[in-house]
C-alpha cells in the first residue's frame, strides 16, 4: 500500500507575507521529519500553495500530519488530502514527477476536506480517499479513520498555539517541568492546559496510532 498526501495552505490569500509563511512551513516540516521520521518522501512544495509527500502506511501518514499540525506556528495551517493507491514515476528531464491512482485519490480527498470546512464542518482539515479497487477491509479502515480525523481536527483547531506547543513537546519527550520553563509558566499550568485542551487524549491516541504503525 502507498499513501500519497497533498497539503495546501488554509487561507493563503490572507497571509500578510506569503514568502515568510513558506519559510516557516519548510522549517516546520523539516523539524517534524527530523524528529519523527515517518515519511518515505516528506512533504515538499510543488506548485502554488501545495506540498506533496508519500508514506508507506496510513498510520505513518496520520501520525506525521498530526505532529505537523501541532508544530505549526499560530496563524498558519495546512489542509490535507490523503490518497491510498498506487503511484508511479513519470519521466521528466527537469524534475522528479509521479502520477497514478494514489494521487488522484489524494486530490479528491483534499477537495472533500475543503468542501466540509466551507460548509458543515469548519474544523475539518484532513480526509482520506481510497483509489478504486481497494479491498473491503481497507474501505472499512478508511471509514473508521475518517471518523477519527473529524474528531481529531475538531480538537486541534480549537487549541491555542501554546497548547499545541505543549502537546508536541510532551510527545517529543519533554517533561512538564521543562515545558513550563520554556513557556514561562508553572508546571501545574502545563498540566491543566494539556487536560483542558484535549491534548492528553490526543497524545494517547497518537501513541496508539504510532504503535500500530510499527
């Protein structure tokens, strides 16, 4: 199984400095990939507002995308389309290209995520689509994973920048005391923020997700 991911910038036209935002995206993606190397080919800019990446397993993709959501600075968000299906290289003299059902599914998925965000579910940021011909078991896994993503994105989009930093730091192994020193707050305040924001449940789920990917 191959998992293709297309990411685009939420509200890119409203960003005051598009070049600075891209620099922050690139730095954050490199940081997350360096600290939690889950991608076969990490997210890289393509055209316009898009980034593309490839993962070996759905669990790897979903874990990596959540960590990226937590690591991004305030005011900068990605929307993700996750496609499950085959991809293949396309010959080009100028750069490495790939195509195939996995990318077509990822394109459909990001369009669904955007439509949901614009209409019924403003917190929607991530969606999965399987290319035609997936096994029935995979269809069921995709449906359950999309239910999880709806709840997960609702938690993440409500979190403040500090709460996301605390969640990322805890998952990366920092103690509450170390995080309190970084944020200039008390350790009880860190604990309260993690529980009140839903980060504790989010991180428990992330731990299980990554355990399943091994």
